[in-house]
């Protein structure tokens, strides 16, 4: 989202792209609130202009374009665990799974969608099931919050136990 990267494409799942566009005004308002709350520095207008403007790609599991061979193969695995349209990125050539807001060692599973206000343990469980084949093949798991691990199955098993306790 940095203005210096204005030529970079910014992708999101179709669900996230629709949500971001529909919630754009709220996202901008929250960015202003965050700026006041965290030191008073406002976001530059060119950053706010980009907020919520993303390009949707197709399918629940898709491979991002290689852009002329400059990127590794990246498979996007969409699920609705953490929020509708949430996704993980699978890099099969290196065995790296970028899990987004899932499979953290410092945060429990958070099956709550702040936009709809719904808690959905079943969707979170389905998301973990969807991610399980990638976790099983991953050499490295990178969560959005927490530490990187070379034991991704342990994270999956821990989250499955926590969800069972929530249910």
C-alpha cells in the first residue's frame, strides 16, 4: 500500500475485494481514528486513496500470474476461517505456507467476523480442514501474528483442540 509501490498490483480474494470496496468509507474512517490514537500522524492522502482498492482474482484456489517469471509459484487458498474471503498463500516450490491470521502460536483461533458480527466456529473448522493438506506438506509455516515454525502440524493440532473446546 506504499505510494512508492504504486505500480505493484494489489490482489485480494473476490470476497475480500467486494468487502473492501463496500466498506471503503469505514476503513478510511478507521485509518483516521488509528492515526489519532497512535501518535496523531495522519496517513498521507495517496495511501488513503489506495485503501480498499484491490484487484480480485478468480477461484477459491488459484495460482497468481507469474508476471514474467519474476515471482515464485504462489497458490492462493481462500477460506472463510478468520473472516469471509480470508486466504493463505502456498509456495509449493519452497514448502512455505503463509497462513495470514491463522495458525498462530500467540493468538487463539478467532472465529469472529467484525463486519457481520458473527462468530462462526464451523467455518473456522472448515478453513482448518481446507488448509490441512498444505500444512501437512509445509516445511515452514509463517503466521500473520506470532513466530515462524518448522513444525506446522503442531499448530494445526493445537488450533483444532482449541476449537473443539470452544464448541
